[in-house]
C-alpha cells in the first residue's frame, strides 16, 4: 500500500578457467580438490534484480519467484550490446523459468547470503537492514537476464550466482554507501562475498575480481599480470544444452585411472602458470593452458562412466588451433565442460584473429569479449540516476 519500489540490481561476468576446477573435496560447500586460475570476462555476463515487493497481510512465504511474464527468446540480450544502462536492462529482465529444484536453490542462496551478512557485516562496518531478504517482507522477486545469445551453450551459473550474491548482499545493508565503501576499499569483503557465492556455484567465486583470479580452498585473490591486454573469443560449436552437468562431471572424473596424480600435476602446473602470468610469458601461458584442458577432457573420456562434450567440429577446430599454438605468437586455447572452444589473443591482434577464426568456423558463430574486473552494483549505487 503505497510502498516505494525497492530493488537491487547487480551485474557479474562469466570467467574462463585456464587451470580447471574439476573434482570437489567437499561437495556440500564446493571446496575444490585443487587450486584453479581463470580469466574474467567483461560483456558475457548476467544481470540480477532483486525486488522487495509489497507485503501482503495473508502471505506467509518470504521469497517468491512470480511468473508474471513468460520467459521468451528475449530473455537474453545481444552479446554485442553493452548491457550497461539499467533502464535498457529493465526491459529484458525476466523472472527465470525454473523448476522446483532451481527455485529452492535460489532461495537457499539468498538465505545463505542473509545469514553470512548477519554473522559478519559488523566486521566490515556495515549495518544490517531492518528488512533482510526473505525475512519480513512477503515477496521478493528475482529477475535476471544474460548477455549471452539464446541457447549458446555458454554456462551462466558462475555469472548468475555472482550477480545474485552481489544483489542480495547489497539488499542486506541498511545504507548502500557503507556497502559500496566496503566493496571498493576492502579486498577482504570482496573475498567474503566470493566465498558465499562459491557455496551456490563453485566457479562463481572467481568472477569476483579480474582479469586473473586464483581460487584455492575458500580463498580467491587477483594475480598480477605482465601479459598484454587480451581479447577473448568463443567458437560456438553447438547451441544445444549439455547432457552431463558440471556437478556430475566433478563426481565422475574421480573414476578415471588418470585421476591418480591429478592433484599433484595440476598444483605444479598452477604454480608455473601463475609465474608465467606474472612475468608476461604468453607462450608459456598458452602451452600450460593447452595441456590443462586436454587433461580435463581426458578425465572425462576415461572416467568409469565415460562421456564427451566434443562434437566433430570441435576436433576439426582443435586441429587448426594445434598449428597456431606452435607458432611464435601463440593464442591461449581452452575449453570448459562443453563443446565450445575459447581463444584468447593479444587485443592488438584481435581483428586479424577474428577474421581467421570466422573463416575456420565457416559461418558458425564467434562471440567476442574482453578482459573484465568483476561484478558491479548497478542500482542503487552507480546507477547514475537512471531509475530515478
Ligand atoms: O562451478 P561449476 O560446478 O559449474 O564447475 C565448473 C567446472 C569447469 O567450468 C569445467 C572448470 C572451471 O574451473 O570453471
């Protein structure tokens, strides 16, 4: 009744791992078997809006996902658009179409953020809101939009959970200025939010900084780099969803004979990659990333219950790229748990590479992105008054 609309909108990018998180030591809290290191993207991102609705006297539930608008193709933004302005985004934000399990996962995550805020906000000088998400107000509405093209096969859980964590964490603060100050000035606060996000979706914690982020156990930190600025391409091999989820893959790899020794090998590789990034040795980064993604896919291919994400076109392109990685100015090539191939090249050579990759793709889609620095709160802070 006459209540002013309160909403928190956050945007968070996806990230692509060069050293992979594959295999969990604690699947309840998403603690990895080994450290990983990733490159944070910029435009390939998710925007989440958490809106506090008007309380209804009779409503007992505390968090609701109202299917007020059907999800449609328009759920996704064009990857070429900048997705910067909250007013522009508002027309795209939709209540995600989720089953019961998906809805419970979202609710559990907002509750996780709320409880962590309650336990630790005072350490960061942030006073708690009088109306924490999911507590007193009857209806909290979640809307989201991806900048990935529809059904691109690009995983959105990392960017989604990072954006949801950020929006919910902002909604837990009484004063948004205190939240923004902690976010901007205190790296421990960034790491704290990344840790909450990790419990929702493991790899989302690496989206909290950038462009190079290392994740070890419960901690993340930025890795200093002397590499040139990089451009990022995704070769979209198929637009179909994957048959084996990453959660399933984390479990199944342990049934591979190659799992034995994996943690020691990947730990040594991570140390070498960190050094190569710090010293700006692009050829070494390319070599280590190449070996690492082949090793992860070999674990998939040799697990007790083997599976593959590769399509015939994946192999054809990898053949082309295997020549390129032996050149004097090699690209960084990697793959996630999917059929698409990610290629990182010096930004100054992006046009030349864009042409080459499009030619190899023979008309197939190639997405282009750049290096990013992590999530941002678009509203209330930093919204430049666009939502009044
Ligand atoms: O965060 P999850 O559980 O979706 O696992 C991600 C696993 C990979 O994307 C395959 C590797 C990684 O480190 O991101």
